[in-house]
C-alpha cells in the first residue's frame, strides 16, 4: 500500500514543526510548500536528515509549486502572517484573507479530495473563507483551535490539581479568540467534574476563574513572551492529532472549528464545537447541553465570528 501524502501549506515555525511530527509518527510522506524560495527546500532537507537519527523513512520535500500537492490525503494550512505583541488575531484578517484565496485556489486545482485543516488566523473566519475559495465539501475542511485551546486549559488544570495531564479532560468551545468559552462543567480529572473538585476543596472558584481567563488569553501570553511571532509547538501537535484521527479513522471526539448547519443555532459559519473526525472527515457535530452561562458566552463568541465573516465578505466580493 502506498504511503499517505501530507501537504503543508506554509513553511514557517508551525509548518516545520508539523513536518517533523508527521515524519516522526510516519503518518506519510510530507510535501512542504511555501512561496518563499529556498525555505521549504531548506527545511525539508534539514528534516530529512533527522530520519537516520530518529529512525523514520518518510520522504520530506520542499516546493514553491502548488502542483506538487497533487494527490495529498491531508493538507494543513498555516500560510499567512502570525500576530506580534499588541495585535489581536482579528488584526490579521485583511492580509490573511488574500493568502486564503490563493491557497484555496491551489487546493481546488490540485488536491480537491484532501482533508484540509486550517490553522491560519483569525481562524474561524479564515477556515470559512478557505472553504469558500476551495469549494471542497464542508465536512472536508475544518479549523484547528479547540484542540489547542483545550490543551492549554488542560495544562493549567493539571498544574492546579497537581495531577497528570493524561487524567484531565477539558472542553473549550466557540471562536478561537478572546471570546472563546472554556466549559468548566465538562472539564474533569479522571471523570470528576471541576465543580465537584471545588466542592471537595481541591481548588476555589476564584482560582478556576483565573485559569479560564488565562486559557482565553493563552495564545497572547505566548506571543508576549516570544515577541517575534506566535506559538507553534502546541498548534502543530493539535493539528497532527486531527490529521491522525482522519488518516487512521480513529473517530476521535475533538473540539474543532466545524461548519454548522443549524447546530447550536448557527447557520453557514465555522465555530468551535465538539466533532467526530474519521475517514469521512467531520463525521458528526456533537451538540452538548450547555448551562445558561456557557450558552450566553457561546453566543457572544458566535457574534464575534459573524462580524469577521461579514468583514471578509466586505473585502472580497466573490465571497458575498
Ligand atoms: C495560538 O497560539 O493561539 C494561535 O492561534 C497560533
């Protein structure tokens, strides 16, 4: 059986980390695309030379030609500009929308059967625009954010309770922005909900509220520390988990920016919700019952995404 093919659009920090993780896990051969001449080729050569040390046979090639993504099973899109300290993800909308247009057209022409994972910010609007520009089915285009935001939430909860991250499950819904909704009621340590752990005296409401706030600002915290760009290790690991679930038909339930067609009261937009990812792409959007606070938070987040989508339509008339 031939190896799977994974195309990575964008050879920056996330793209390079994605290539390394995909090769280490032997998910398939990797094509690293970027418009900057030499960068994807240089990173591909460097990464290929990890193979003998780390023991992987995956072929990694760099290219500036969209034709080389032909036949890709999975495409992960990181192309575009990351934010700098003081910027919000939304400040990137105009510039990254243009990038999504050329990426979407490249995918439409060369790899229309791929499962596409978008990471470019502002995520919920960019994944929507990428789907529009590529014309792929909605279940084959998804945004990476909830896995990352939940990973941040789980990390902080594990630190708070002094337990292994493996025993923490957490959920973050909504858009990948300041309005995201970490859902405390669905977050557990080995099945024990966080509100019960508070009652057991393991933490306090104030400390959990602070963790919720830190999670929502989790990307900005890294940007402020790095000063030159945004997070890349955890975003790449999160997208690889999604790609793996598709390629291996794992049917994992993961929070992702998925196209909603009436679910959660949303029509025609991408918002972060729990979905099942398997060989058919996004196989199911899972609607969970939310309390009034989470519902109100999610509505604020949905309204914020709606504004970004409207802004995209205002910039590019082919989207209107
Ligand atoms: C984040 O670190 O949250 C990004 O969106 C890359």
